[in-house]
């Protein structure tokens, strides 16, 4: 019987090839898009879940308050915190501390290899499950100047094969300017792609104790490390968090120790990647709202595709009514007819699913190239979020969708009365009309939401790209400072001489040295006070070392006072006492305007500073962040950056000339450069990718939805063929008939717009809440989306309407 059902189903599909192609096209498009989005969602949700006992690992986060105001919501905290928590709370099984993450120069046989690394303690490999392929996990990071390198580094630095890894243990390598070599104590597998921590080198934290001092392990005042805690089995993280206020009071005594009121929290490890509202992130994170939005889009696309199938199937109801009538007269039962039509639905959906899977695999490289992530179909069948349970759930969703999308057409078709159909007296009825109309309303409600969302995303991205940042970074070439050159008494003169030589290059307009660049998070100084302010509470400043050419190079106006002179700097940092503030910093110290701030003094890091100038506020980071109060000091550093404004005529030649000068002044260092605008705009990369991907799939959803209204219009117009013929005989015009047939559908779309507008407003407002500087949501944005929705709907309906209006009325009335 079942074999016969499928045999008849194949014949029916072949007989109605146009209908079958249209139906399969909609389903394949929807399924392919859904599968590709779900791969992305599965990858993003799978971060850090490969660790053993990941559900017991937490990151310790730290909020700081001054004068009742939150001044830092960060992942960075004090070195002594984790050890104290492990001592005070039995719930903490173990912990690990990370410090000084960054890019390091690994040197072997006079060759330099740049690699991301971090200093950490011997407990790191007991908290996290990063496998070693050579070395002892228990002791690899205990001794000072120990280093674990990744397999990739073992291969590129030592040209080693897996059989050679054991022989690398005990060999040495130099790191940056440290004069003592580091001993290789382990070779680890490359960190997985789904890890928020991504390092090719792990170095012993004990090394920093020797070079920086013991404060890196026991300080309650300097906030420079990241802590991860592993709780004991069965420990209640929420209950443990409730003990943290007492812990904070015990060790910080309000704000007496650190100058801030400290609050601590536990963030589950598997939440780290997608909860990205923290400062000083140690790893690569993403916007969880974007991920969930993509999941919603995937659900919309799949639902719209199945709704299309329902509408297109019911569009053929009149055509198949006679078939149902004949089958019933011949003795077919309702159950047999339902089985027949369900088998057609299953066959069509399974074929579409197979084609969708194949197409998703073929298009995989294109999607990976756009979003820059290693997605694969394996993420849906066990390698991603939820493992095999996710695959089973996904299979269940598709099975349920296939059955439900086939049930309505099957029951609708088998409900026809055989006598009425065979007599030719079968008429359209209101029964089931509200279902089809509701489905169209849902489709266009989703379309309205997606169109508004896409429009707002691109408006916000355009606003961020073109917004006034308060500085000019066009054609600014930035060189990383000479990391391998030791600081000595000649360093300041060498830096200034290098800048002078750069400015002699015809293509270079100006050059400057700074300790940091735009887009990077700046370090902070706490408990900064205006001199003579009495008991006034301290405030927090971001700090940035720059030379006197920084503001001119980046076109940042000095609105009061003067710029730095070379004499403001000194080889001895204790003798540097002049500073420049931005407007926000001056206001925070209580000065009503910039001129009144100049000449005044403040206390920072236990030393008096004089304000010699005030510069206009600018955006150090992206427009997602508020402008920070910043203090600029005339410190020089070889670990910072050189920025130069160059002519755009021949940048390649300019870079080559700059490279020659750099190598002459700082031999033995890598020439690492970038353009400031490209580096700054990298902060928007995830948002730009989200905008491109979401807009593309949203467009697909809208196009698939247009097939739905096409199906319903076909269904309705087919049933009104004789009515149209009568109207034409009585003198109705083509435009009048098109208007008559279209208005009912456009009413549905208008109803969908009314429902979708508030949903869309809420959704985009939630997305925009991540940005400190954002566009305003205007009414005309919804009007544009509404107009687009109506235009798409009218285009979908008008084809059928015009064809019906142009039909010869003799043909439509022949059987009357």
C-alpha cells in the first residue's frame, strides 16, 4: 500500500512539473538557508564546551563603583582575589590566573616568530582541558621561564613532526627582550576554534614574579589579571555569589584599599563567548543577541517555506477535487486518501531536504569566507552545540514540520464531498479560509520584522562608519614599536631621531609616537583627585602616553593651554609631571570649562601632576562605547606605536621607504604595520558580518514569503474564474478586476504590517541598546519597510490577477 502511495505521488509530481518545481524551489531554498544559519548558531553556542567539567568552570568578574557610579564592568581584577576565594570558600576546588596576554616575539636561531601568548600558573591545565602531546601537565608551568608551545609553533619554529615533539622538551627559546631563555616544557594541541582563549604559547606566571615582582600574585590594589575558578561537584554557584559582598567588605573595607567599592560575580564558562558586555576581554567574544537573532531568522525561513507548501498545495484543491471525488466513488476511504496525500508531502519534503543538505554543503566555503569562521555540516550532526542531542532535536523538528505541513492539505483535500464535486456544484467556502489567510499574515509579519531589522542594522553601521570620531585617521600608517630593542639612556633621542628621519620622507607629512592607538582599551588609574579638593572622592581616568606630535598628526584640537614639548618628557618617569586632559577628564575633576582647568593640579598614582592643556573629546574606541575621561602623559616607550600621516599617491612605495628607516634605527625587529582606519574599523567587523548575513537571509525569507501569497492568490483567483468572466461580460475593465482581486490580499499585508511594526521596533531597540551612540528609530523607517512589503505582495498577486483579467470570458463561462 505504502509503495503504491509513493508510486502515485511520483506520477502526480511528474504530471504537474511546474507546480512541483515551484514547491521544491521554495522548500529547498528555505531548508538550505536554515541549515547554513544553524551551523553558525551551533558553532557559536558550542564555545568552551569541549572542556571536561565545563559546567563547573566560572570566570570571576569584577564591577567597580566610585561615588555610587559603576566605573568598570570588567573581567580583569586583582591578583590576590582567586587565592583568597579558594581559601575562604570550600566550594572552590581550584583556580587559575592569567596575566599579560598579548603578541610575543619568539626567537630561535635569529629568526622571529610572532605569536599570541599569556602568562599563567601551573593550575591552568587542571582547570582547562587543553591536551598536551608532549610534557608533564602537572609540572609544565611551575618553574620560572617555562613555556608550552602549540603544535603549529613546534612545526614552524623547529620544523618538527609529531615524532619529534618529545625531543623538543628541554630545548630553549627566547621571548621578547627577556635576557634569560625559556625552557620548553610541553607541546600542546592547537587551541580549538570554539575556544574564547586562543594562544600558541603559555608561559609560567612565576616568570612575572621575578621580573615584575611578587605583587603580580598577591596585590589587592593593582588590577592586572584574569581569574577562572573551578567549583567542586554539586557546588551552588548562585549561593556562592551571595557570599561575595561579605568577602569584598572583608578584604577591601569599602573603598579604603582600592579606592573603589568592589563587587564580584561568577560567569559560567560557556557564557563567556556570547555575553560580551564586559571591558578588558581576554579572548575573542561575539554578540549573543546577534546569534539569537540569526536563530530566529532561521526559524522564520523554515516556517515560511513550509507555509508556502501549504498554500501552494491548497492552491491546487479545485484541480484535485475531481480526483478526490472519483476516488471516493471508487471506494477509497478517507484514511487512504489522507495517506496518499501525506505520502506526496513526505516525498516532496524529503527530496527538498536532500537537495537542501547538498546545496548547504556546496555553499559552505562561500559562507565561511564571508563570516570568517570554520563552519561545517558536522556541527549539525554531533560536532557542535549539544552533540548528537542537537542532531536528534533538529531531525525531530524537520520530521514534525514535514508531517504538519502535509496534514492540512491532506485533510482539506479529502474533505470534499464526492457528490458535489462530480455534479460540478462544488463551490468555494469560507471553511479553512482563515487558516490560509492567517498563514499569509504570519509570513508578512515576519517579512516586516526582517525588512525593518535589515534596514536599521545598515543605518547603524553607516552611522558608525561615517560618524565624527573627533580625530582624523585617514592615510595614517602605524608601525608597532621595536619590541626587541632594550630601553636605555639613548632611547628617547633615538625615537625622536627616527621621527625626524620619517618626516624627511616626502610622502610623510607628520609622525608621532604613542603608547597605544585608537581602538584599543586603555589602562586606567584609580582614585585620581583634584589637588586641594579635601575629602572629595577619587575618580578614574584612562591613561595614554603620547608625544607632542600626537594631537597634530591625528588632528585633535587643543582647546585650552599648550601642547607637550620635548622638555616635558624625561628619562626618569618620576620627573614627568605635566599632563594634558580631554574635556571629559577636566569635567570629572570639577572644572566648569577647559581654560579654568589649565594650570591646575591633580594627584594620580601618588604624585602631583599639572594640567598644561585640554584637548577636545574623541572616541578612543568604537561608537559602542562612551567617551572616557583620559589623561595624556609625555612618556616614551619602545613597546608602543609610531603613527605617520602619509600621502595617498603611492602607499606601497612609502611603506618600503619607512621600512628602510625602521630597520636602520631598530635592527633585528619585525616591521609590523597597519593602517589606522582599517584597524579601527575591525571593531565593527562582527556587526558588519551580521549585517551582511542577516540581510541576505532576510531577503531570502521575504522572497520565499512572496511565493506564499502567490499560492493563495492562485487558489482564490482559480475559484473566482467564473465571477471574473461575468464581470467582464458586464463591462468591467482589466484594471478594475486587478484592483478587485488584489485588495483582499493587500488587506492581509496591511494587517501584517500593523502587527509586525511594534515587534520590529522592540527587536531593533534591543539590538541598538548595545551601542552607546546609536541612530534614532524614526517612523519613516517603518513606512519604507511597509512600502516594500506592499510592493512585493502586489507584484506577487498582480501576475495572477492580470492573467485572470485578460482571460477570454467565453472560456471561463463555457461550463456554466
